[in-house]
């Protein structure tokens, strides 16, 4: 009986340790972008947060034709997770 009880406690403890679903950045509005990008960033290790910040803040340099850099930023990262933003940044040499 005791083993069953301990097994149940272990199962509950492990269930609480599951990693949350990655947050996707929502580019539908400035407020949604800021909130979702912040939540997505919080899921990254500290080292990757610096790369994420650099990627988010240098997106305007990707295109000279864009007059509204904030709208371009929202379109660029809409639907991406923080890990995808970091992966893209590394591919562009921003790490």
C-alpha cells in the first residue's frame, strides 16, 4: 500500500514539472505583441534572452522600405516562439 501511495506522489510531482507549451508571439496589435513577446522571452535561458532581445530590436534593419518599423516587427515575428526567434537570429549571425 505504501509503495502505491509513494508512486502516486511521484506521478503528481512529475506532472507538475512538465514544461509549458511555448508561447507564440502575437503580432495582431502592439499590446498583444508586447505581452506575448515578454511571455515568450521568459521561457528562454538567460543567454538566449540576449539574442532574443537583439533580434527583436534590430528587425528594422532588415528592410529599408518599411516606414512603420513596429508593424514590420509584429509581422516578422507573428506566430514564432522565442526559440524560433533565437534560431533565426543565430542563422543571421546575431549571436
